[in-house]
C-alpha cells in the first residue's frame, strides 16, 4: 500500500473533510491526518473542515484550526474525505468536491460505493482512523497525531468491545500507545464523561424506551420539543443507542430523534446476527453490519413500523437458518 506521500505530488493546497454531525472516529481521523500533514509537510497549505464538533474534543492539538465554513470561491488541489459513507454525507465542503483537482477518500463503510480519483475502503477495518494509520509512516506520527487516531479507533470500537475490533486493531492501538499518549484519560474524557444535559436526555430516552419482537428489539424516540425542553442538540445524542443496546436480551437497538417536522434521524445497533446496514440501506442510509443509520420522513410510529418490517425479514431468515442447522446436526448425529 502506498503511503500518503504518494498522493501529494504536485499538490500545494489540501482540504480535509469529514461527514455531517461528526463522531469520534470522524474527528479523530480528520485531525490525525491534519496533524500528520502539517507537522511533516510544513510547505503545504492544509485546511480541515468539520461541522462544529463537541467541546469534549477540544483537547486535540489544533482543535481551534477546524473550519466550519469556506470561502465562496475556494478551491483545492487535493481533497481528502474521511469516514464518509456516501457523497451526500460530506459536511461543510460537499459543494467543493467537483472543483477539487483530485479527491482521495479513505473509509470503512461497506455501503460506500463512491467514485473518486482514489478510493480506498476497507469494511473489515474497525474505523477510518485505523485505515488512516496504514497510510502514514509510523515513525513520523507524533504523540498529538497518535492521540487523535487512538481516539477515533476507541470510539468506533465501543472502547475495543465491538466485533469490528480485530487483532490488527489492537496492534495499531498498541503502536499509538507507544507514542506516550494518555490513553485512559482520552477514553474517559471523550467517551464516558457526559454533561448534565446529556445525562438528562439519556435518562428520558431510557425511561420512554419500549421492547417488541419478544424483547429482541428496543426502541426509543426523542421529539424535537423534548430536545428543546432539555436544551440539547443532535450532538448530545451520542451514546444513547449504544446504551439501549446494552439491555439484556436485546439483539437490535433503534433510536430516533426528530431533526425537522416529520423527519427523524435513525441510529441502529445490533449484537450478533442482524445486519442493520441492510435496514439502513432500504431508507437511503448506510453503515456497518452492527452499526448503521439513516434519515426517514414520516410520523414516528410509521417510521418504527417501516423499520420493524425490515427487521422482521432478518429475524425470519435467522430463525430459518437456525432450524436448518439443527436439522443438519440431527442428521449428522
């Protein structure tokens, strides 16, 4: 695999961008790439664009350099897109893609079918931060760059507990830890610590959640008026669906919050066998087998019913597969 240096020939101006409503992996990937380029290639003019990230990530070096908008006639020799599952998910600089000289996209969403100058997508990778690491020279990764990449990996693996966490993931994390990063502090500050308002909305979501499909699915809905009452924004919804997923007996967690009139952002997580990316794809979304999302228009009851229909198909498939396996085991016995 060629390192990032191979993509910098005849390049002077670079834009780095992540997806809308950036999460820990997106922010870590973008800031890791930004720090690596600015520290090792000072002759380059590099900008990093993200929708305004949460203050909890402000410990990252050059956090104040993040740009949340661009000049009207801005143009770049190279645009590096990170953690973007589809072109319409590009935040801030999506309208500049066509004018960029070249575009490099690094990702790990299997639903990504983007067409760019260079496209590297590894659905088996734990995170885009892990993918970014492979493109960098390990000897040139600073402690501050390592902090960003480690944070990205930690967030997308649920602190190294999800199925997407492989032996290679652990090896990469170990190499980053060798840079002397405060790894425990990073996890505690950015993953576990919550504001008072975040804890309140989490509590509300848990209290009003409900089970169906015999307890295999848990759902919670937060309306816009509730968000206003508690003084929270979409950025404060991180972690709620994962907490729902921790419920004993649950295979799938579905969390909806209202983003506009009759419009809901849907986040889904599964444990063992349901591929929630299949569900998300039906509604124009995407993601991973165990973590995916989409946006759906309609009354929240209709949205839930539509999702339930898709989940029912997979539950039936799973039940039939189990019966076939049991039959085969009996015949072999």
